[in-house]
């Protein structure tokens, strides 16, 4: 009962436009009062929630994304993606998706992709005759790839919340992330071929031009391989990988001579602000998680699910529908922290691997940034394209088909998530 009251209060406050961090904090405080818990528990649980060395990965990855946007990396990614994918039917629409897949291996955050690479993509598509709402909607749809392909801030948070290997989660996100991009590319290919043949005439592919573009952005484009190497070689923890990412992004920005002192200061300020909000959300969500644990909600939910649902596929279907609805009303980070502790015992009872489920829950909740009423991505995309959020939403509905299709494939075929970490960890003898 207390859990239901907290969640209802949190949703009600957010619908009243109360900031998410305040809404979660007030709901957690009310939960403590209803539970007759001494209020001195609140600061202790909040401190325990963020007292983790591994959480240092979050500010480092946030900073790395900011530095890449300010250091001229986005332009080089766009040019390389244009040479690589511009020959496909759909032209710049395919470049948009391909660029997001490449940038996903650097930023780790959907909104960083949307606000950084999205500016370049929307302008280029507008200049080449694409409708601006379509360009903004496609950019919004493709940005959900960023938190799935490593590095990923949400996968780090899930790993810490559930005591799941972050290295395995990073590897588990590679194939699903590519699959999401391929589903979007197929959708665009069919859309252009059937309904809009005049859009996006493909450009001739040139190996020489592609190689020249790769050399121009080689330092940026090799960054994902550096991350994967650090994971495979076991030379760094997730926190240390985040520090390496930030340091490498700073180095690349200086080498390209586009990261000026004013831009660097702006990056640091923005990173501090974003990190403070994320850490506060983690702290207050930890209080809600603690209350939910004391109420044995996770245990009761697991028992109920096991009693009435025997099939793992049916269980995942129910969970996916539930998460899609939740993602429409809750921000990704608090929803992930609250629900992972509730749902993990359920999926374990159904025989579902925690690594596989980590990819599912993270991707599912990230879809919430493109769905109303919360949908923060709708507002960011509208600002990038200088149009209304309603226009972005109207143009974006068709993209739910490939995005949900990818979710179904990821859920039904666990090998898409588990094959790579199993193979790699087996090769290198890692635990």
C-alpha cells in the first residue's frame, strides 16, 4: 500500500510539472512517514545510495559526451556516416541512423546524441529537402540507440543497482544496439521506396572519399574500440573506463583544435549540473527502493508472477507492456532504480538471465523519452528543429513500429544479448 501511494504521488506531482527530482524526493519522504520510520534514516539511505566507487563512471561519461559535442567530433562523425551510408536508398535519412550508431559508441546518453549530432543532422536534412518534422522525428528515434551500444550510463546504473557485471552488460548491448539501427534503416528504406521515392536520392559510394573521411575523424572513430579493449583486457573498471573516455575526448578535442577554453568551461558546468541531478535522483530513488524492499514488494511480485505465469516469454510480454506504460510517466533513471529491484527477482524466477533483462529494461525505459506525456526527448528534438513537440510527435509515430519490433526480437531471442559476453568472457577466461 505504501509503495502504491508513493508511486501515485510521484506521478501526480510530475503531471503537475513538479521537477522529477523533487517529485521523487517528496514521494520518498511521504513513504517514510507512512511507514513510521525515523527521518534520520533518510540521509543515511541517500548517502549509502551514492556511496559507490563505480558510480564515478556516471560523471566521467557525462563529461566525455559533452567534450565530444564541443570538440568537433560530431561533424567528423556526420561526414564519415555520410560517405558510408549515403549510398543507401533514403540518403541522409540513413546517414542519420548510421551516425547515431557510430556516436552511440562514444556518448552513452540519448539526449547527448540528440542535442549534439541532432543539430548537424536536422540542418543537413532540411537543406536537402526533407520535411523538418520527419528529420526531427527520425533523429529522436535513432537517439535511443546511444544508451544501448557501450558505453552506456543507464547500463552502469542498472549494473550497480542489481549487482550485475557492467562489462557483460556493455558487451550485451552491442548486437541489440546494431539491431535497433538496422530495424530503423529497413523502415526508412521501405518508407522511401513505397511512399516517398523522391526523398533521399542515394549518393554514389566512393571508397576513396570514405577512407579520406575516416582518416579525418580517425581519432574520434577509434574511441569505441578503445572502450571495448579496456573491457576485454580487464585493464580498467567501469569508473576507470569513464575517466579514460573523458581524458580521450579532451585529448581529441585539443588535437582537432576545436575545444577552446570557453567551450571547455561550458562543458564542465553542464557536466556538473547533469551529474548533480542524476546523483540526487539515485539518492532519493534509493530511499524509495529501501521502502519497497522493506514492504517485500519484490518478493510478493515474484511469487505472484511464478504462480500465474510459467512461460518466460509470456512473463517478458507482461513486463514489457508494464515497462512501456511506466516509461510514459517516469524518467529513465528513477524508473530503472525503482523497478529493477522489484522485477529482477521476478525474471530470475522465470529463468531469465539478469544481463539479458538489463538490456530489455534499459531499452524499454529509454523509449519513454520519445513518448508523451513526459517524453523529454520530444521537447529536445523540437528545440533542435525549431518546431513544436506536437509536430515531432505526429511525424514520429511510424517509427514506433521498428523500435517495438527490435524490442520484441531482443526479448524473444536472448542470444542477441548473451552471445557476445558469453563468447568473449569464455575466450579471455573472465568471471
